[in-house]
C-alpha cells in the first residue's frame, strides 16, 4: 500500500468528522485529535516500530495502520475500522463504559 492512498471499504457508513460516531463490524468508532508524541514514545518503549505520518484523508498513521485508542488490555492489537486497519496504541477512558469503542486518531 502506498502512503496517501485512501482505503475504501464496503461499509455502508464510514467514520467522518460530521458523523462523529459509527457502528462498524460490531464495535463503535469515534475520532479524536490529540498530539501523538507520547503515544509514539510509549509504542517505541513497548517494542513497536514507530513510523508516524498523516494520511491524505486525515488519519494519523503508524506505518500502514491508523493509530487508535481502545481498551487498555487491547494495546498493540490490530483492528478493522471503517477507514482501514488500525492499531491500538492509546487508551480510551470511555471503554470502561463501552469496551467495543475504538477512537481513531485524526487531524480533523
């Protein structure tokens, strides 16, 4: 896959800034836009190769995966999102109420 390539999916609904929350493959997705410095430092400290960049559609990426936040016990897990493959590298507090929630890191 080339950098900057927008991943298309067969999902009826894809997460966007306007929608804010969508259901996809049995989980809920929202988005967040925070600095990724500490997230990338933590990833490196946990042995995950760091290759941060921002995709043309606004997704914050590590290598070929969208950076995601999820439940703490899912750290490092590759997940399917409405925008393509993601990797959970951050913790989302809202997963305490909804463990199916995944936040996608974006520049929106």
